[in-house]
């Protein structure tokens, strides 16, 4: 039998929409050529990551390009996120298909990162339009299907103003009941203080902001300019009757589900319909989580910078 078999031709990494995630042998050469063009034209390049559900996206500048790597200068919060994620996604006006890359080396004290292992990320669609955050501590959700006699307990995976993800124990999952389109009711309490949500720089497009990509208008439903006490007041209820801080009761529809058998659970995706008071509670929770992550990134960056200098 002849061993001189003809090698299979790889598809064009830009024009071929099939086989997402396949690494093409020509990806690195083509991507580095594109990055050289971006560096020469000085066009905008951004690094995109997620951390605990939050999008981390800042502009980056190309410092050097080698035979199989590129060195970029980026924001200190992005540096902290790259230290944890060890990978990122490059997007920009001249990048038709997002580019996935691995972290080869970090130089925190000089705000630079060396990336390698480039490939086109056809299965990555960029950052979500809605910020979806994960709780830091377990949040129990009482989930009740329409016409069910009782509720079951699930854990909150993440939440935005339009939907949430839940983890349901495998022993509680009944395929004939949990079908996309079924109506559900939800009751849970988010860990927020009694004070109403306040507008902060964390949700606006300001220099050094964690969510640079998201303006206040782009985050639908997040109106943070309420008068004191209004965010906690149930619509239609007398002014003196207020719901407990963080308490949420809402209806929703099961949109999708995915087994996570290694964890003996199912992940449920639910679109729900919060009223204005609940939207404000979620806005406050998002703001608190953003602030906590900013503090975490700041501490981490300072630590790894000191180690880098040493």
C-alpha cells in the first residue's frame, strides 16, 4: 500500500462557515499578516473575555509581531482577566471573523501580553448585548412549572434583565415536563442591600470602565436614576408597603436546556418578564457584581505586577 497519500486541502478560514473550531494550518500565517496590516493602519483592535459572566473588553495596541506570536499592550483589568482566563478573542473593524488566541506570556508591569496559537473562532459571536452576571454566593430559586402542584429548588447560574440560567439537580429533571416553551414561575432573593441602585461609572462608556462596550442606552431596562425608595416599591402598591430588598417573583418561559452530566445537573435557560421594580433590583445586583470584580482585578493586577517587577 502506498504511503504517499495526498494531504486533504484545508478550507479557506474566512469563507468556509463549516466545521467551527477546526484549526486550519494556514490560520496563523494569515492572521499574523492581518495583524501586521492592522498595526500599520493603526485601526482599532479589542480583546474580549468573560469573567464570572461579565464581558471584559478593552482596546489593545500591537507592539510587535513575530513568526508565530504577537505582543500587545492592553488595559490592566484585561491583564488581570488574561491571567485568569489564559485565552482571549480579538475583534476589530478589519477582522471579519473573531480570532481566538492563547496567552503565551504576561508582562503585567509593562501592561503587555504575548499571544500565540491563533485560529479563527467561527463559533464565537462576540459579547452579548445584555450583561449577564453570576452570583458570588449560592442563590436558591424556587421553580414551579405551570400546573405543577409544587415548586422545586434550583440554583441561580446567571441573570440579566431579560433572562436567567438555572442549575437543576439531575434527580429532579423529568424530560416529559421540562420542555422548551413551558411556562414557569420563579421566586428567589438576590443579595442586595436595601438602598436603591445608583448610577455609577461601571455601566457607562467612560475611561477605565470595566464594560467599555456597553452604553447606558444599550443595556435595555437599566434605568438607574430612581428616587430613593422607588426601586424597592412594588408597582401599584401603596407607598408605605415595600417588598423585601432583593426579593423577586416573576413569570417566565423555558427556552432551552442542556445536560451537564459531569455535575449531575441540567442547565435551564429561562426568559422571564420582570416588572420595573425587579429590573431595578437586577440592575443593582449587576452593579454590585461589577464593583466586586473591579476590586478583584485591581488587587490581582497589583499583586502580579509586583511579582513581575521582582
